[in-house]
C-alpha cells in the first residue's frame, strides 16, 4: 500500500494480495483517522459480501471467488469503543458483467485498488442497537 495526503484527503493505492478492509483499518488507525468518507474502485479475486435481514436481525454473507471489478466501493469511517470502525458497501462485477452488491466484509486485491478517503475533524462513535440489531451512529 502507498498513499499521498493532500489537505484533508488521502489517495491510497492498495496492492495485489492485500486485503482491503484489514489494510484500511490499520491505515486509519496509524493515521489517526476517526471520521471520513471512502470511495474506491479496482479489482479483486476474492470477496465476502453480506446482507442484513431486518426481520430476523440476522446477517447473511457469501464469498465470491474469481475475477471481479470493483464497480463501486463506498463507505464511512467512524469509531466504536475507541477503535476504528469501517462501514463499506461494494458493487462487484464478474466476467459476464453480472453484478453483486452488499456490505463488504473482506476483499483481496487481484491487481490494484484505488481508494480516496476524505477526512473530517472530530469523531462520531457507534453503539449497538438492540432494537435494530446493528451498530448505529451515536450522536
């Protein structure tokens, strides 16, 4: 991974073989990023995406393997219990141009991933909501 910081924005390149979530969580912790927006694209060969079923409050995920373009990666950075908290969604397309989307749990880069992080001063924490079943932004 390499990056350049310009004002309040980081332009990040994640390299082949690196896992996106793990790499960005470590990066945000090292750079003391507590609040931000994330956007990205690239290529992966393994990804785990998920869907939260609101009726049962259960999370379902599936692993995708093969060549996939990251057509869109979007998300935010916050904190929970003093730790970096990443919340990402992704749309991935395969060699038939079929798309798969959902919450991004993990993704291994197959060529490159280009990520832009816009940071903000301050922080917003999260807390688990029994009613909803998710870690919600806490104000």
